[in-house]
C-alpha cells in the first residue's frame, strides 16, 4: 500500500509542477483508461468462461487462470511470503 501512496504523491507533485508551468498533462483522458480496463477484463472472459463451463466455481476459475494477478498486477504484500521462503532456502 505504501507504494501506491508514494505513487499518488509523486503524481500530485508532478501535477502541481505542470500547473505552475501552465503545461497540460500528457495523461490520457478517462475514456481511454476505461477502454484499457475493458481490454484487460475482455482478455479474461474466454479462459474464465471455459473454467466455468467445466464446472469450476468463479473464484477458483479466477485463481486457475491467474486473472486477478493479470488485472491488478503484483499487489503490495501479496507475493512477499514466497520470496521470503526462497531466500531462506538458499
């Protein structure tokens, strides 16, 4: 979560600098971001649908197809434990 807060803070700082310089942000409009979200979700419909037709529960289908990690990326703290186990083994 700390990474997200730092990212938001950095974005706000850049936004203030842009405002002081009277420069428009190169960020895409909201409609483009919604379209990108649609693409990410759309990519998961077929793999999850196949799992659901096979009788798998929705949450299990999402886990099997790794849809959650594909949509949201590496969430803070979610992958910290396996990395810690790998360093302990070496």
